[in-house]
């Protein structure tokens, strides 16, 4: 593994920060059920509930898989979890909110990291041979995923790759070179083994796989590759955050 460029995570004037933020260890409730929130964003507010430290890192650094994170065992452990809420101005874009989470983790949990490279199998999201079929962004709506649908009114290709990674349960990397935001509407028939798979008869694209839908509806495609990817290495982090 070759060493990469170190990342400075200490708080500086140039590093954006939340107006108000709370970071605390998550403690299991007395009941049998509980919610998990992995970086929900709305009106400048970012929320994590019952999130592992690796969940927080994936959001903050735009990663899509735990395979892209290396460090102490507790970083990925389900026994060490956190509740985090950060509030910024309502118009703050997602990319700025990610940087603010980086600042927050550096301040409250003494996070220090650097990048290295490691060869990993992954899927590359690329433009199809006939070009993309993407619309200009519609800033009036939100982005959502579930039930054989992705609806993105103002979605970057990086965010689309992240959503596809969750669906495919493997690393998906944006290699489209398409910058900015787009309106993305994708419909397919989920695998019958998926717990959230709807009745295929309710989908107009009954029998259409996710891979095929990406090609036909978005003018993009997923290619299997194995090549060096950036790995985020945790050099230092505290399990117990400093007081709010």
C-alpha cells in the first residue's frame, strides 16, 4: 500500500463549521427497536442517530463502503455508536455540510486521517456510448431512494454512485466526469430477495434490472473494474467526544 497525501483535519478559519452542533455517544434504548440515521440532511441540518464512526466518516469524506476505511477496530464496530446533530444555514449545500462534519469530528473527537491507495474490485459509473440522458436540476424537490426507484431533483453523480453502492452492496465510483447537479429519475425491478422489493406488477418497468435501467433511462452504465482507490486511514480518533 503506497502512502498518499496527508489530510489536515484540525479546525482553522478556512474550514467551514456548523453554527450549532451536538456530538454524544449513543446508548441503547430500553425497548426492542430503535432508529438508525446515517447523515440525513434537511434545511442545513445534518443528523446521525445510532451511527458507527465509519458511518460518520463515509458521509464526511464521500465514501461509499467500509472497505475504503482503515484504522482501529472500534471505528467500524457496532458496539461504539454516536448521535450527532449539526445545524448550518438552511441553504448550505451538501458538499459544505460534509466539510462541516469533518471539522466537527476533528474538534470533538480529535480525528486525524490521511489517504493511501489500495487495489480493490469495484463498479465504475461511466457515460454510455450514446451520451447521458440527464435533465437540469430541479431545486424545488429533494432526493430519495427506495422501492425500485431513485428520484433525484438535484443530484450529483457522486451522490448517485453512493446510492448505487448501497443498493449493490459494493463500491461504486463516479467516473462519468459529469460535474454539477442533475435531475435523475430511475425505475427498475428490485431483486426479489430484497426486503424492500415491491410487487413487480406495480412497476411499469417490470423485469427491468438496475443495470439495464441505468443504461436505458440515464444513458450511463456500470462497469466491473479492479484498480487502485483512495483509502481513508484513521491515524487518531477518540471514542469519547469532548463535551458539547
